[in-house]
């Protein structure tokens, strides 16, 4: 059993006798709740503008997740034709026309930085809009709740069903709901492994029992976590497991847009009576519809709270009531704390999106994004790394010349094989040898498409008069067809002047 603090709102007088509802300060260790203990929530289906946005977000994002692995992308012969693929076996990450190698992990780092900055910017502008519309926990929880409503009915019907004795009808409804939940959870886990294997191949192998053991393990794990988190824990994940509610306080200020109960207009509350005058009272009739539709079970009238995910369903519920009682919409709306105070002070409200923190986040986001784009557009498809032999540092041949050994790793990121000319610059008269054959001033290396090869290279120098004990020189590798070139610095050890 989870014990929470009492969330009875404090009251204080404001201008002209209007009462302002103030929530008890939120603490990470004792989050706010309408309840003294953990209770099951029965969110009511809302109707309106924000509910429609959530429908669109749900279908679009789930569609992207389930469909993306099946999109094909032609990369040439012997290359994977899956548009989005994390290929651990060959150490590649494919994203449509982009191919990321292990040496380019900084692109993944850049994407994570962009995601963090984007989340900071969105939160500083619109509060927990990510949590309300795009977070996977929110998306799957919303889907599971809709399945629950399909089989068991809306809020009142579900509450009545849970209290009713077990009958064949109740067993059918409960069983059908959980079966569909498990199917959705299994599809979620199944779609997850498609991103790490060729989708048609792994799907066939999975059902024939020939898929890797890890695939079955991860599908089972994803099925269980999706079923349990979205079907049973729901709002508890957002309140207790997710760190973002506790971090977001550093991202917002009094000018940030949040789902806000406009207490300057709503207080003092009172029940609606047909024909009664509105003089001396607020627009809130204490119908609690905002609480009934809330997926996390809070009362938005108590102020901004840790549990609130910014889904805006309370706005739709309240607007529907305002229409019925012939009052203006927007008693609950996206607004700022500063605007509420401005209206109390008789000032005109305004939206201030351009603030120091939003400018900083936007500039950093643009800078990181521009740097990544520039790096991607100027990305070389040819690279090499050079490692010089340490034991021995050099070998003196019978004719008096000095030979150094090197291991050169060549990375061909192109989708076709290459012939590469390797030369040693800044040495008087170098001879390069590969696979036991002395070739002269340069050699030709054959590298397959989209591959990495190691070559054992020996550089011999017989003109030692002008060489120091350690001489810097450059390996230059040139594509004989396209002219693409890459260089790498190295050291030639001669043992000192002769």
C-alpha cells in the first residue's frame, strides 16, 4: 500500500474576494494525489479538440513503430535492404540513406543530445506536452484503456462491473480484455526485434522456431513489460518510475504554458442552478468532470502537480460543461501562471514564448543540429587507421636499408568495391611491400564494398642520409576511380643518422 500526503488545497484571499486554490507543494518523496492510498482509476472517455489530437498521435506513432521495419531500401548487391536496421552482427546502423559505422558513434551521441535539447525546449514552452502526447508509456496506456472501454464500457460501467459478482458475462469481458492486451503487448515485442534483423526473415524464422534465442527472450520481456506497465501500473509509471516529473521543474517558469485552471475566473465555486445569477460566483460548478477524465486521477484545480502529464483531456471535459451551462470555454486551458496573475491585477494577458531559457535551448538545438548535418554532408566514405609495429621498431636489411612494419586498417564505406593506391609521402625514396611483394613507390589495395580490411604493410628506405631517428611521414590512399583521398600520419624509425 502506498501512503501519500493529504492534498486538501489551501485557500487565500485575492482581489475582490475571489479565492485562489493553491496546491500543497510537491515533493518527489511524497507526490500529490487525491487519495490517501493507491486506488484503481477509471478515467472517463473525453470528447473534443485535444482528445482528437491524442487519437491522431496514437495512430500515427503506433503506425510508425509497427510499419517502419517493413519499409525496404535498395542499397545495392549484398547489402541489407531494410530502411531502418540496427545490424549488430555487422556493426552497422542503417537509417534510409544514412549508414552509421561503429567509428561514427558520435552521430548517435548527437541524436541523444538533440533529443534532450528538444525535450527541454518543448517543456519550457508547453510543459509536459511530450508526456501527454508522444511518450511510449502514454501511447500504450491510452491504447490499453481504449481496449478496456471497448469490452467493459465507460467509467461508470467499469466501476459497476468491478463491483458486480463474477458471472459468465463478467468473466468473458475480463478475459477478452486481457487477451487483447496480451496480443498488443506481443505485437509490441515482435515489432521491436524487427529493428535488429531483416523483418521478413526474422518473422518467418520466429514462427518456424529457427529465430535466435535472444529474439524469443526479448519478445517475452517486451510482452511482459508492455502488458504490465500499460495495463496495470499506468499512471504509477509516470509518478514513481519516470524521473522527468521531478526534472521538469527546472525547465519551466511562470511564463511556460501549462494545462491551467484559471482560478481567477472559476472561484468561488458553486453548484449550477438553472436560472440562478452568476454574480458573485465563479464559473466552476464543481462537477468534477476534469477529475473523471484525468488518466492520472488528479484535480487540476489544485494547481500544477507532479503527476499531471499535460494530456489536456480536462480541457475538453470542462469546455463541454461550459457549453452546456452557457458559459465561455477556457475555464481550464493552456495558460501561464503569470497570465492568471495579470488578469487578477487587471492587466492584459499575453503569451511570451521568447525567453532566455527558450532562446538558449533553441540556439543549442540549432547549433548541434547544424554541426551534425555539416558532418553528415561532408562525411567521407573512405578512411584508414595506421598502427606501427613496436617489436621490433625497425629491421636493417642485408643491403643496409631500413624497414618498418605497419598494420593499415582500410574502411570502405561505399556500396561498391574499390581499388586504392597507397603511397608514402615525405620520405626520400620509400618502397612499399604488401603480402611479400615489393611494388615500389605505391601499391594497389583491393577492398570490397562496405567492408573493413587489415593490410600488413612494410615500408623500406635506403636513402638514410637525411633521416632523423624518427621521421614523420604521411600515408596517402587514393581511389583510382573517383579520386577520393584520405591521409594518415605515421612515423618511420631509422635508428639515427648513418
